[in-house]
C-alpha cells in the first residue's frame, strides 16, 4: 500500500507559471524525497529534505516539510514544457540511509507551451 | 544519466510462466532495491539486497524472489506469473549517501 498521497492527481498549467504539488504521509519519517518520472520510465531524484529541516531550495525547486501535519509541498517556479512529467514524494521511515522508500501516488504535471 | 542499467527493456509473458529481470548497479554501490510500479500508481517496494543478503521486504508473496551477486548486480525472479504482475519494475542501486534508479523493465503478462 502507498504511504501517502499527492495532491492534485493531475495539474495543467501554462509555461512560465508556478506549479505546486502536495504530499501527505502517514508515519514518522527520517527524510522525504521528491522524484520526477518521464513517460513511465526511470525515476530522477530532485531533492531530499530531512525530518529536522523545514525548507530546501534547488534551482527552480522549493520543498517544504511540515512534520506536525505529515505533509510536504514541491513548488516549481517559472515552469517549462520540459517539466511535464509525473512527480512523486517518497518517505524513508526506516533506518536512515537504507533507502527503503514508500512512494505516494504521484501528481501528473502538464506544462503547456 | 545514471550508471544503473536494467534488462530487458520490455518483456511479454503469459500467465503461469516465470521471469527473470536483471539490474546492474552503479559503481561503488553495494545495495540494490527493487520496486514494482503498476500503471498510474507510485512504485511499491519489493525487497532490498545488501552485500548479497536480503535486507528488507515489502508486502509481496514468496513467488517474488531475488539474488545479488558479488559484483552487486541483482536479479528479480517472479514465478507463476499473474495478470496483476504486469507493471514497470524498477531497480535502484545505492550506498549510504545516494540512490539512483534504473530505467525500468516493462513486463506485460497476457
């Protein structure tokens, strides 16, 4: 079963707009990661945020984590057509560094040129 | 692009058959994890191998089994295939600091 869910399930925006995706999870975690997947292929790691962190930035990506609400958000600013993909959050509830991740259900993002 | 490779890329089997999927890990990584991703769903953890030993298992029946070799490459074996086994199978290789996913094997069971 999935650890959590992403919201919305699908999102369609115009190029240049910002995209925000949310992830909720069920148990306490060591860290949370966001991944991108193009066309049902391999997963590309985007960003990792640890349970003691509240916000991280990487280029056009901004991730927040609220452990009290068991939720995280991914913001992609100034979106591009190349950002079209599915985005997943994954939580590591086991021993830190063991990479036994539980993935959410994903948000399908479509960026229109 | 990562150094994690999987073979084959696509595979079609019939119900009841057996299948073996392969994963070559990134240089310097000693751990391989396998995930099953059904269409429209997130990946689900099958099991993980660390230094040739199973190191954790998800909620999958025993007909899903694996191996890890001394060079840290790995195999996923599925016996008595069922229609619901149709999915993208992803492997991920890791060390304590990083994890990289392979491109996946698309398995179709008819």
